C-alpha cells in the first residue's frame, strides 16, 4: 500500500482558522508570488480579522497544531515554516474593505482570500523597508507585463 499523502502544515492552519471562524487574507510576498511575481520569501504573512489583543487565541491555534510562536505575531508551524499574523497592513484600508477587494485563489490546496497585487504594492510602498524596495520593483514589472497582455476594453 502507498503512503497516505501528508497535508501541508499551512493547510492545517487554514482549516484551524476557519474552524475558529477567523477570517484572514494572504498578504505580502506569499500573495504576490501566488499571483505570478517572480521572487522568494521566507515566511507567510496572514492578515487576520482580529484585534491585536486576540493574539493569544492565535498562539493557541498554532500550539494545537504542534507549532511554536516565537513572538506575539510570528512563529513556526510543525514543519518549521515561518508564519506571521498581521493585524493591520500599512497603507491600506481596514480588513473589511480589503476583504471585498481581495480574490479567492488556491494556496496549499485550499481556496483562500488573497490580497490583490496592486494593494500589495501600495502596502509595500507605504512601508519602504529595504526588502520592500526590491519587491516593489518586481511587483511593478509584473503588473506592467500583465497589463500589456490585456486587451483594451
């Protein structure tokens, strides 16, 4: 008999967030990569529809999955993948407004809300960390290429 395929830890986290009825949006470079931007990232940023005071609930979810939170917002899942819970995104509107602008995409075998590429760009332009400057260039180039491929409406 063949080995049963294992479920990625991030997929287990997605299921756990849904079980707790916590809405979330994939943001940051993970979301940009999913939308075709070339590059890499070391973590997965998840914008949660919760106040920063509810971080202990998120800690409990990660711990229940065999993971370990290192800070209030960052930790490792059982497979050592790094996750960051985000409670607000600089340069953008609130969670509800961005939820409406986001779209569903398949990530780790699950359909989830993903922040639109132009909104990721807007956020990175607002933050301006050194790593964001490189990401900004990649995202702008990807948008330019994507827009060139569109037919005029």
